[in-house]
């Protein structure tokens, strides 16, 4: 996730609350993620929820990769 692009719309939290939360700063945060530069990342086995969150992000700051290739 490119957190610095987040607009706090909350779509990701509504769609996938087991992975996303609104952080103390008011922006979405990927639970259990690691920081990579300005981004956050996490490895998941089931990508379905993340893909739906990415497809519904109005600023396209959520990216889903499988085998190092972006799929959403």
C-alpha cells in the first residue's frame, strides 16, 4: 500500500476489515504489515479480499502482487 496516497475513504476497511484498519493518524493501515520505504506490505495466502479492496480504492494506492507480478 502506498499509504502516503491514502485519502481515508475507508473502502478497504469496509471491504476487508480483517486486513485493514483506520490508524491513529486517520489513514488506512494494513494490519501486520512491514514498512518498505513509504509503503506497507504483507504476504498473504488468500488474495481475494485484497484484490477487492484494491479494485475499490478511489486513488489506487493498494497494489496486489502474485509471484512478483501486479494483479490488482
